[in-house]
C-alpha cells in the first residue's frame, strides 16, 4: 500500500491512479461505526420515507413538468446495458471487461438532467412540504397538486432558497424552486459552464458568479443566507437532507436489478463507479447501497486528475482540512461538476470505512470515452459523467485493482460480476455544446 506521501506525489504529477482504501471495514461494522458517530443519519427506513415523500409530490411534478407524465411523476432513470461499448473497448485496453456492464442514466433524470435531480429536488420539496403543513395548506393525505395553487405560491414566494454550486446542483435547485414558487439565488464558481448560467437565468433564478472556486461560492452563499430570516440555505457540503435524497437512488436501483433478474450476492458481486466532486451525491448513493447490499457491493469514487479532493482528503486523513491547492494541484478541469478543491468533511468521514477506493482520470480520457460511448451506444453525456466509465478498466488492468480483486477473493467471481457506471449529467446540455464535446473526443488519442 502506497504511503500518503507517495499518493501526494502522484496527485501532484496529475497521474491517473487507483487508490484502494485502507480504512474500509466490513459493511456491518462500518455502518455501526457510522451510526454511533452520526446518529442523525437516516437508516433504511428513513430512506424509504424520503422515497415516499418524493412519491407524494408526483402529482405536483406532473403538473409543473409535463415530461414527467410518462413516469407518472416518478423521477427515475434507466439502467441500460452496455454490450457494444464493452466489445468496442477491447482493442483500446488490450483485453475485455469481465462481467456485465450497465450505465445508470441519471444524466437524463427529468427536471434537472443530472444526479442532482434527486438530492436537490428532494431538499426543495421537503422544505416546501414543511411550510405547507405548518401553514395548513395540505395534509400528507392530500393530493399534492394542490401546491400549485396561488395560495401556496404566495407562501413560497416569501422565501429565498440559496445554494453554492459549480453547476448541476444549482440547476436542480434553481429549476425546482422557481417552478414551485420560491425565489432562488445560486452562487456559482468560476468553473460553471456558461450554458448552465444562462439556463438558470432563463428560469428566473438569480445567479451570482464568483471569480473563485466552489468552496468560496458555497461560503458566500451560506453567509448571505444567514443575513436573511426568510432565506433557506442548501448546504452541498453538509446537508443530511440532500444526502438522504441521493440515497433514494439505492432503493430504486435495487428494484431495477430485481426486475432485470440481476443477482447481487457473494458470487455475483456488484461494482459501482461514482463520479465525485464535493462528495454529497456519491456519498449518499454509496451509503444507501451499502445499507442494502452490504459487502456484496463494491464502490469506487472517480475524480479528475486536476481535482482529486476526496482522494486527497481520505488518503491523508485530513478530509476538509486539506485542499488540492495545498499540494499544488490547480483544480482546473472541464469536468465542471467535479471541479472541487476541498471535499466535504461530513461525507468523507461517513464513507471512509465504507467505500473500496477512489481513482483519478484525465480530462482527455473523459473526452475520449465520451466519444466512444456516443459511437457505441448513442448515449450523450457531459465530460464529468464519463469519469465513472474508466472504473472497470482501472479495476481489471491497473496493478492495484488486480491485487485488490485477488486479495478480496473476487477474481474467481468476476465473470458473474455486474459493473454500473453512474452517468451523473448531460441531459440538458445544448446540442451545439454537446457536439463540441463529441468533436473534441474524436480528436483525442489515448493509451491505457
């Protein structure tokens, strides 16, 4: 196992590495440890309650967002098999991916077109439900389409929701908040894409741009909200409500795997690869999956080589007390949703005993994979979402990955394994911007 000093040296050199987490524990032991420290974290029943809250709002979603009619107001994404991608990668990587491979298309979730549609939308509706119940506008037995009334909108319009974001969380909160009647202010970092800023403003959100990174945008948002008694700050770094909303994905994935007759057990391991920025979305999903599947699910976070904040925080044990800038890494990446220099200390400490590892991937690999996925499976994603697609390759063809599989007794079961790459964003990318992504991917040559 590499020392933290050698890990830092590799990160400073912008190397693509796979770090196997030495702090991981058997799932039951890890979850007991987590719950003793964070008593406020939801258990499985708490996540089911969050799922039920989302379902109570389904009729309102259908009214506000007609595209959700096809799913009866349930915001959920497809789990799609990747047989052509799997075959097409063989020449590039010099071998095959053992086991089956799917993509979880959170990139195309309704309302926000990213994984943030779960956590972001969930925290907005939880706050709306609280206000509506307190003011006698509804009971939990009512049809929540009533919350589209002028009376409800008048109540919500008294409040301003505030968030700091590099893009996708701001989009989910901005779109949902304005649709339901809240005011919303999104503090965005210098990494935010122009089209995301433009879309938010088009929806009626106030966008404040900062010539600094994500952490500053969050801090400014938090400070501004503290000065306004009618402001509600959504804290991407520390919110348990966001975390709970993200964790609902685990319940939905369990149902999809069951429907597709995909077993998850000791001889059929599940591997999940989650792009990671500050950590909230992948942390919530990982936590939920471990509650459901325990040691039968193996989880890896994926970060850009230029913004490996979670890997750095976990490998050094310093979590939020160290940033990539502290070691001379520039935090400049086209994977804007992952352009975070300092990880969430809350999430890092929760997932420290749970996940199997963290790996890094270059922007060039993400662009290259974006084009290959488009050609092979006709799926269009934004660059950051492609971080999760390198995971099976690193696991099987990097020394650290192979050794992990060998030492964990997993090698003999890999033909029965199922890999899931989590596509975190891309559904709302304008056509011209997406074409530019694809063109750039076509122009890049990579080596594995």
